[in-house]
């Protein structure tokens, strides 16, 4: 059996994802990979490249364009012995196959009083910034975090791409696994410390402002921390459900200021939940109101200029953080 | 084009008719060829799916529709838009993400639309054109609009639930829906023949009780005749009709896809049945001069080139544009 160390330090995020799936396929023959062109074609983004050659037709399965069918089948298979990793491709396409995720996978363990276990991983690719237009750019993680019974993980580092994939496969619950396309080519330390699913990581320590983020925005927040006159403590949440509020609270207790940054539309986004919980727990300890930075409530336009103007940038993050520091 | 001309009435294509069809194909060919290059050179952002090799379907069906008829199309929709008379300059400006683009730079290639011309839009969700097109046919029927609604889709979309639900609705509601499948064999990297046991898309129509016909999608005259007849049926209230046009995608699924999954001989054989050459050969046979056809092609190139020059000079959208049109007043 190969080990995690097969991923070289300074590996790419995309290769770490593939390695995570390969390790899962290798260690447990109940694991299958399923989706449109994930097989011989190696995936539309090449994330599953090489898996079909290594594991064959029955483990790495090309599906027709039938998301309602094959995502539902993955859920049914997960109830009955397989451990599918099913790809939905662009997260936006989940619109055509929500039922198996929302009403089936998320609820059947509960409704059967635990008699059914549904270990399925729903891989989805998210992210704006490539002029892909309104139907190929959405970050919908809050939808899933709102549904009890689903876990939602969003790897933002190379090591997490592999490790969270393995954790998601090992998890007895349905896990929505959100990959950001803009991270695919990113290189990073594949041997970074492994944290369990559900535990946030302090990506950079700091004193003045706690910045909570996930996914692609981690990079922007880390750049902001480099550039900013304020000292930012950047927390990579890694998963929204479960939400590691302890790590956030511990940090905000010290800094007294919280900024939440996400690429998703800010209105009714996951940031609101975190803000509410922190406000609830730390009302007396906060020096300033909790602030959020996300995309405005508009569909993502095709124009690269407009798109750029709507997405949070490191500059906007650092000035928001500096603003918070100046406030109190 | 020929608004109320019924197919049954019109003799099989005269040279004049095919001449117009050839011109439409030449425009699509020129447009797509340049779009492919501009995308390669990073002048056009986002995702682009060209319809090179499939021009006869767009021209044949587009020309069979009348003013006001609806079109709902796919990610590979430039040809359908051009064949419905959408403005070349406004389309090119849109692909360049300019404020003066037909969608103000907010749609792009995958979402290009011109409702004023009946074009409800290209669509980035596979299968979405079918229910939308059927809905437009419902409007036509219930509001007495007398319009035909053409929904284009790829053969890859027929495994999507939306196809089945939409076809059934069109059938039970007896809608004036023209369901046009462009069967170019591939869906992304997959040979669609491996994704179903049903040999033809047209066969599926029968299971929903609607009529259908398969046509050589690289023969613009054949496509046009069938589409004219089918549209006439729709207009007479005879219910939906499904056309399966057999054709081939020359370029990759998206621009830049090297297509390792396609057998060489297959691609070559289809290239030899270039829809423009098929049409040109027939036109030459009817006595049309080669120079005349060359001239048509040159005019198409000039028109496309002018649209590119113009698009290059145009500014990007104003920032306010990003916030406009989310809701109506
Ligand atoms: C619901 C959905 N699933 C998957 C995709 C990704 N996708 C885009 S085009 C395409 C292939 C479509 O094939 P086909 O319908 O034959 O049209 P063609 O590309 O050949 O014109 C796929 C899988 C999508 N856009 N929407
Ligand atoms: Mg196809």
C-alpha cells in the first residue's frame, strides 16, 4: 500500500485530490469514483487522471449526463455497502440533483433511527474568477451547511485536499466536498500537520483582528495579512459542518475583533451564522461589531472586469481589517 | 426567412433557397473560426464551445423558423443565434465581454441571448433548453401567439431527466415544440453511444407518443426541408416533433480540448462531409458559379472581421452594470 508521503512536498492541490482518491480506492475496495468523464477522460479538470487506468471500469465509473440518476444511485449504493465518491462537477449543477442529497442522503439515517448509514462523498467544484458566467461560478456551501445530516468540507491547502478527501471517505456520513477550481494549480506543503475533519486551523497567528475564512479565500486572507498594517490571525475553517466554533472563539477572545471572509454571496451566507454565534457568546468581549466580506447579492457576471470588482480581494480584506482595528 | 411557407407546399430546395442557407452557414463558419482563434489568443474570456462542423443544423432549422418563433439553445449556441438573425456585432461584443454586448457583458458565450429575436438564450446547464423551450411553446399555445418554439439540445442531454419530462409535457399538452437534437456523437470526452442502449435519439420520441425523424445533419437542404415541414405541423396544431440531426463536432468539447478520445479516421471522414462543401457541390451542380460562393464566404469573413475590430475598441461594462437587472421594477 502506498502512503500519503507519495505526494511530494510542493505538490499541486489537484494532484493531492487525486492522491486522496487513489489512497481511498486502494485501501478499501468498497470505494468507487463516479461521475461524468471521471474515467478514461480523467475528469474535465483532470482531477481523476490516472484513476481509471489503475482501478478499472468497475471502480472508476463514467456516468451519462444524468445527475439525478447517478447521484441518487451513489446514495443508494452508500446505504448498501459501497462508499462512493461522486462528482457533480460545477457546484452549480447540483441544481439538477438536489433531491438525493437534500431529502435522501441527509435524512435517511435519522428517519431510520440510525439503521441506515450513508457514507458518500459529493465532490463539487466551485469558484468564480474565470469568467465562467452565472451558471458556473457559484459558491453554494451555505445551502448544504443549512441541512442537518450533511457535513461540508472545503479544503484550502494541498495537504487538506488529500487528507480531507480521506477523512470524507472514512466518515460514516454524507459529506459535501467543495473544491475550488482556482486552487487546482496551487502548490504547497503536502506534509503539513493533519487535523481531523471538523477542526479549524490557525493558518497564521496575529493579535489585532481574527479573520475567519475557507476555500480559495484563505489565500487572499493570507496575502492581506502580509500586506496589512494590522496584525491578522487567519483561521482556515476547513469545514462548515461541523463548525469548529471553539477555535474561532478562542481567537476572538484575544483579538476582540472578527472579520469573516467568503467568496459566496454575503447575504444569508455562512458568515452570518458565524457572526451570530460569536456575537452571542462574546457580546461583552467584542471591541467592534463583527464584520463580513463576501460577494454582493448578484449573479456572477461574465465580464472579467465586473467579476473582479465583485470578489473580495486581499486589499479589501486588509482595509476591512484595518478599519476594524481603527474602530475600537 | 419564409414565414408561412409550409414545407409540404414548397418544392424541394431551389438554388435560391440553398444559396441563402449557404450564406448562413458561411457566416457561422467565419464566426466560429475566428472565435476559436480569439479564444486561443485570450482575447475572448471564459468558456467557448464552437459549432464548427454543425453549421447545417443551425442554418437549416434557423431558416425554417419565422419571425417571433422561439429558440432555446445550449452551450454550443452561436450558430443558432446567428441563424436567427442575431446581430453579429452585438454578439461579438458580448463574447469580448463589452458593455455594448447583446447581454451587456453579463452573459457571454454560454448565455448569449436576444429575446427580441425570440432567442431565449444559450444555456450552460445540459438539458435546460428542453423544459424552457417547452414552456415557450406553452405560452405560444395558451396566449395564441402562433409561434413555434425550437429547443436545441445535444445527444448527451437525452439521458438527463429534463429531456424526458419536457418531451412528455410537450406531448400531453400538444405543444408547438420543435425538439432539435444535434447528435454529434460526443458529450464532452464520452462517446454517447456507450451511454445508452437506445440506438437513436429519434427512437426515444416514440416512447412519448410524438413523431420524429432522423436527418443528415450535414446536409443543410435536408435539414431545412424537414424543419420546415415540422414547423408547419407545429403551427397547424399537430403537436410536437423531434428532429435528430446527425452531425459531428470538429473541435474539442471546449476550445483547447485536444480530443484524444476521438478515432482519427472518424474525424477525417466527417471532415470530408463538411456541410459547406456538401452544399457548395450541390450549388455548383445547379449552375451557381464558384466565384459567387467564394464571394459569399468573403462577405461573411469581412462582416465577422469588422465585428471583431469594433469589439476590440469597445470598453468593458460600467461597474453599475454588475448590479443592474437582478430584479425588475
Ligand atoms: C447539468 C449539467 N451537467 C454537466 C454539464 C457539463 N457539460 C457541459 S456540456 C456537456 C456535454 C454535452 O453534450 P451534448 O449534450 O451532446 O452537447 P454537445 O457538447 O455535444 O454539443 C457536459 C457534460 C453541464 N453543463 N450541466
Ligand atoms: Mg454531443
